[in-house]
């Protein structure tokens, strides 16, 4: 099996519970040379005898970026964006080792405090879920000119009734009597995660079968019995306690099954072993603050997404005119001015959608 092994807690817990001979396991992660996402697992692998192959997103990757960006969009049926070109790139490089890949670790987006608002899940979606009146919040989102963003405002208004009906059925009628944070997680379980994970699974199909996540009955039952799980935490502004309790669960799993993984530091500066210390916060706090300070001082980056995508957009996105019936002029204006970098994910979704329509040969005028 191929196993995702990055610099955080999740993949260590995955390696801890994986019952396989070491010769049958190839761990991997991707990042630019020198990034923690690659350097930390590389050090752990050498020290503990874990077979590990770094996937460097270097000049070779940049040279092949256009090809894999189109693959990310077309293979996922546009559930994903060009920004995830590194997934098919990495999966193809390791395909000869095994047809089975294990990623995603037992639903960490659900077991831990949700940390992807504004990236995987849009901030608008989160605000709508947590609003006292979700439908009123949805109407404000659709009506606001700035919320229309890169799509034609007229198009959004035409679809508003249908969208409101869908949201009402999926959110208000099913989960309307729940507290806002619980409602958010139930929406993720029933609607959001199949699209989030579906994008990755679809994208990886030609290169291997992804065995995670396994959202079966036992997992969901465990999720709602675990007091540290994300469903019981504050979604947008989690407390220190919220974050700490979920990390403790992972550290306990590592200690129980592979304690040799406890000591190595993570990308946050502290190690899983620090979490199990009697004075955990006193050990974690200074290391975490120092790591953040060092990153800011040195301008640390894990990926170079803007550089990879900017050239791609220049070469392909505006080679054909953008239909005014579907897209607004804001897309090209933001790109030419550089404003798109401040709204990178919104821009990537709209740009990928346009390119996907052209890839499948649809007339979008």
C-alpha cells in the first residue's frame, strides 16, 4: 500500500494503526524542497526505517504543471480545481508500487476541530450554516454584488430560487432544530464531504484506489460518542481546549500502537509526546509560538501555488473570450490587476469551471 505521510498528527496515527509489514508500505508526501511537509517525514523515515519517497514540487513539476492541472479538473469532473495538480502528479509517480492508496486518515475533518473554512469549505457556506436564519443569510450572499464575484450576477439571480429550495431541504428542514455548530457538521456529513472527498477520489482513479475515508456506520457512531470530536467544538473560533482535546486523541493512538513516533516534532513545532505531558500546554505553547515567529520572519512557504497557477492562467484561461452570460468581467480584471491572489480559491473555482467547460467541448456562449 501507498500511505500519505506528511508533517502533522494525522498521518502518524495512520501509520501507527496500519497492520502491514514495513516492506509492503511506501509512505509519501509532497512539497517544495526544504518544506516541512517533506523534510519532517523524511527525517522520521530515515530514523525509524520507514520507506518514504518525497514528491518534490520543483522545476520538473512546474514544467509539467499544465498537463496535471487539466487532469485535476477533468478527472474530478470539476469538483476540484487546477490548484490540486500535485495530486495526480504524485499518484502517477508512485503508481507502480501498489494499486492501493491510503489517505485522509479516519475523517480528521470530522474528528478534529474543523480547520478548512475559507479553503476547502467557503466562508459564505460557514456563515450561512451558523446564521440564526440560514435562508436570509443565503439571500444576502446571492444579492450582494461582491458575492457574485466571477459569475454573472444575472445568472445567480436566475438560479436563486432553485438554490434556496435546495438549501432549505438540505439544511433547514433536516437540521433546523439543531444548534448552529451541530447543524454545520451535519451538513458536512451529508452534503459537503462527499463532494470534498469525491473530488480527490475521482482525480486519483487512474492511478490507484483510495481506501479512505471510510464514513461507515461505526465511524459515525464513534464520532458522536467522542466528546473531543469537531461536532462538539466551536466551528469558526475554536478554543484552545477544542484543539487540544482532539490532538490528545491522536497522541494517545500513537502512544498505544507505535510510541516511537511520539518524539519527532510536527510542523507546529511540538511533538505528539508533548501533548501527553502533565504540563502539556506549557510545553506546547513556547514551541508553537517560536515556530510561527520563525515562519513569519523567514517568509516560510509550504507550496508556491500562485507561481504555478499564474503562468497557467496566462497561457490558457484567456485564450478564448469569457461569455458574459456566464462569467463577469471581474475575472479578467482581477487577474490583470493581481487582485485574484487575495481571493485565490474563489478565482480558482471559477477559472477551473471555465476551463473544464472548454475541455469537454461545451459551448458556453
